[in-house]
C-alpha cells in the first residue's frame, strides 16, 4: 500500500516522537510505501517557530520521503489559514492508496477532497489533536476559527473519511461537539510509545548505569518528570519543592527546558540534594531515563510523555483532568485532584512507603501498559477501521 501522511495543519519536525513521526515509521516497517507531506513550518530546539527557506524534498531519519511545501501567501497572518503551493500536484505525485491526515485544520483540505473525487478508491483517515485545553481558548479561536472555518474543513472532508480519530477522549468529544462529526465515524486512537525505543531501554543496563551516574542508590525511590517547564506547567516547581521535604530516600530527576520567567525559582530549587536536573534530552533517550526510574509524576497539563511512560510500563501519577483519564488501564496509575505541595507530599509518601501497593501498580503497568500503548499495534489499528 502507498500511504501519504499529511501534516499541513501545524508544524512538522524530524526526529520527534509525536504521532505524525511514529505512525509513518511503523507503517513503513509493515512493508508499505510511506510518504509525508508537510509545511515548511517547524520548531527549533527551544520550541520557537522556524521555517525552511523554501520547498524541499528529502529522506528523514526513518527512510521516509518528506515533501515540504510553501505557503501561497508568505505573510504570518495568512499562515493561519494554511493555503499552500502545489498541494494537489504533490498528492498526485505520490498516488496514495491511503491518506492519513494529521489534524484537519487547514484550508487546503479542499485539495485532498479534489484528489479523492478523482480517485474514489483512496481511503482517508484523519486524527484530531485539539481540545479545549490547547485550542479554542479565546472567543475568536473558538467561534471563528474552530466553529466556522475549521468546522467547514471538517464537513468538506467528512463524506470521504473512513474514521476520525481523537487521540484523547477530550479530543474525540471535540470532533463531535465542535465540528459536528457523526458518532459512527469518530473513535479514540491513543498516542503511544515507540516499541523500538521501549525494547532498547528495557534490554539495556540503563537502570543501573543512569542511577550510578547520578548517585541514586538501589534502595532510593526515583521519581521522574519532564517536558517544557513553563507557565502551563508551573506544578513542576511545586513537585520539586515537595520532594525536598521527603528525606534522602526519595529523589526527583527532571529533564526539559525552563522558560525565563520561572528560571530564578527553578535554579533555587535544583540546588537541593534530592533534585537531579539533566537539561533537555533527545526524545529517543527519554525511554532510557524512564527505565531508570520507579515512578513517573506529571502534576500539570497533558503531554505525550504520559503515553510514553505508560507504554514503557512505568507506574505513574497524573493530574486528574476530565477527558484525559484514558491512561488508567487498571491500576497502573493514580490521579491527583490538587497539585498543592502537601497533596504531592502525601501522594509520594503513600506510594513510596507502601511496597505491596507499589508492586501492584508496577505489575499492572508492565502487563497492560506496554500492550495498550504500543505504537506498533496502534499503527496497525489506525488504517484498518471501517475496511
């Protein structure tokens, strides 16, 4: 099968571990001819916008051909509408049997409709990464962009789509409630963990080597958290403060970048002996640090690290948010309603001191998490629905 992944709604970065990176990887591993169509928009190492100087075609880290196309109007305001040069011609060049659309919020979705009308045998799948936490947060965004413009795009493509996938329960609801997608076409397709990286991390001796590197003893309880530490996730600082109150047997390993506004407080907190800060790490190395840890702790907003930790078989604590509890697959995790310091202290004490309870969490995480959140399996499920 020839599969084209379309990433024209937002940025596309090589060497990331997002769904638009890993699904193509495993579709190719299954023997398909896979291609990626994306914009020239990407992110730099600090999470800031960057643009390729022009249209380009190259082979990415997974051996997949990527075609980046330019905007019709090279004006930032018009970039929001996502109209591109040569969209139809590029699709036609790849002649796909399956088109997988990553987010439907781009006006050039009309070019996909045009192609499908000419080639009605082509199957189309589309996912959605928008919810009310990361999108539709202002009146204009909610009522103009999403409820009019992007809903129009959804309605254009809907007759030709086999399945719309929300990658979180909240994002399934967004498809139905905001875009009016029919119930029978909408389904949850979770994000996951890269099987190759999971097996590499579990097969190596990373638990021993990483803990030795940072002076963490076998009988010490190592908590891990990470991602971009900014004003969307200030709870990370609260977690750091909480760990300082727990004695020498509990340590916290952090990775990620820190925004300037939180840097002063962050620098003060990392001076404590229980806190280990390793800076920004490559996404493929995250799994190795998960392998070295006893508990993942994510007291703030959702990130892809949640699913990666679950897929790694790591017991976790998550912030309880409606529409984001899909990571609970039967005892592998617990949720916190409040992220104040005392609540975090109480939760860590309860888990780290109750060995039988922790062993039950670990058993559930390893028996169920690695299976349910395997990208190798998710990639197969993503293109067979409705066939």
